[in-house]
């Protein structure tokens, strides 16, 4: 033991020390520990500066932890359970937001081929703006065409309401016979004679639904613009998450899946445009009212595979009843023929070759997508089925064949 190191007092000496002496020695020990901590921290900072290089500005990774340690195994197992539970809770709590994000990403991937086509002549930012302007122009045109006819039709209905009430009392008229069979007048009177809470609640619910739908559409639009502008960087980020040894294969498969989605969206837009133009020409020829509004409605509904054009045809045929029964029947036959041509000629030529999804898989995918996510699920079902088919053909089936 060195001469400069003072001997430590035993238990009896420590008991005999005064409180002031004990505090003084304790303070001296804290100062000594603090000084040693500062020296260690300074040494660590010098070592950090020495580890900084041009190739690794933040230093090179150290040795990995021993994953076979019982403590590490238990900690990783508990962390895995906690993370899984947290992810499930997060997905359940943010399902609506994730749905909007997914729809926006789907639209951005679908519009990417149009942006790439524009990049040949103009910068990417200008191409994104041009594509968004075209999309907004179509939506704005539908709204501009829809609002005036709806207002005019509502005003016309209000003016004719007394006439309709009189026809309800006349049992020889069509409305009178419907009233006798279905008790339309009694049901309306029972609704109007209530305390008003049901009507108010219905109007309030409709208002909330309209506001929610407007907010959702605005959110999807803004996210689509951001995703479309940053899609190259999003693509790079997705591929960076793959191991380096598998990254080239992942790039090839991922780009093929993105191409299928883009081909489906552009092909679906082309078929919807053809449906809208055909409807507009037919309605103009036979004098059916509101041809532009109905044509835009059919074009939008035709975006939904399998059921969209059918719903549009039923609505247009009902509107054609205001002209005459033969015109309505002819309109219904027109949509039956158009549906057959769309299913067996137009869609296979425009979308079928690009997406390469069998007809049976298309129907099943649309049914399941509609059951899970409604209209949005039916809309994205076919490209999702195409992506799943690529994964099965390129990864699952070859491994099963080799096993």
C-alpha cells in the first residue's frame, strides 16, 4: 500500500466520526468519482473522433451481441410479443387512415405511367402537375355538370309535388295503384307526423357523411400528389429495406408489380371513358334528359369492375322511362350489349393482356374485395390479385416444385 493512500477507518472509527467529518469525506468521494467520470467521457470522445473516417463518418459497427445468451433470447421473445401486440393495436386504431393512405398510394402508382410519359418532354414536377390538373378537371367537370341538373330536377319535383299527391289518391293511375299496394302515403304521413327527431337525425347523419366523404376525398387527393411527386424516393426506400443479396430480384419483381397496377389504372380509365362517350351519344340520339350528367356517372361507375357498368345501365334505363317505355327498353338492351362487349372484347384487349389475371380470379377477387373494403376493395381487387399472382409464380411455386 502506498504512503500517500490514507488507511480507511474501521467500523468503530466510522461510528466515532462526527457528522461533519462524515459529510466531508462523502463529498470528497463524490468529487473524486465525478472527476473520474469526466476523464472517462473525455477519453470516449477522443476515441469517437479517432473512429470517424471518410468511409464511415459515424464509425464502424461493433461486435454483434451474443444472440444465444438466455437473457437476450428471453428479451427478444418478450419484445417480439410486445411489438406484435402493439402493431395489431395500431392497425386496428388507424385502419381508416391506413385505408386512405393505401388508396392514395394505389392511385399514385396507377398514375405513374402517365407521369413517366410526360417526363420525356418536361421535368417531373411539371408532369405531376399536368396529370393532377387533368384529374381535377375531370372531377370538376362532373361536379359542374351534376349540380345544375340536380337543382333543376329538385325544383321541378317540388312544383309537381301537389300533382303527385293527387295521383296518389287516384286509384286508376300508376301512383294510385302503387299507393294501394305498398301504402306509400301512409308511410310518408307516419314519417312526417313524428316528433321530427328521426328526420333531424337522418339529416344530421347525412350531413356528417357528406363532411366525412369530403374530408376523405381531400386527404386522398393531397396524399396522391405527395406520393406521386416522391414516388422514385419511395421506391428506393422500399428496396433499401430488402437484403442486399436479394435486392436485384426484389427490384425486378417490385417493378413488375408496379407496372401491373399502372396498366390496370390506365386501362380502366380508358374503358370508363369509352363507356361514358357511348352513353352520351346514345342519350343524345334518343333525347334522354341530362345526357352529360348520366354519361359522367356511367364513366365513374364503370371504374368499378364487373358491377359498375351494370348499376349505371340500370340508373340510365330508369331515367329513360321519362321519355317512353320503348326507349327505356332499348336503353337497357344497349347496356346489356355494351356489357358483353366490355367483358369479352374491350377489357381483355385493353386490361387483360397487361394485368394477366384469369377471368375466374377476377370475379372472385372483386367479390372478396367488395366484401372486405366495399367499393374501394372492388376497385383495387384486380391489381392486388395480379401482384399476388406474380409473387406466387416467381417465389412460392418454384420453391414448392423444388421441394
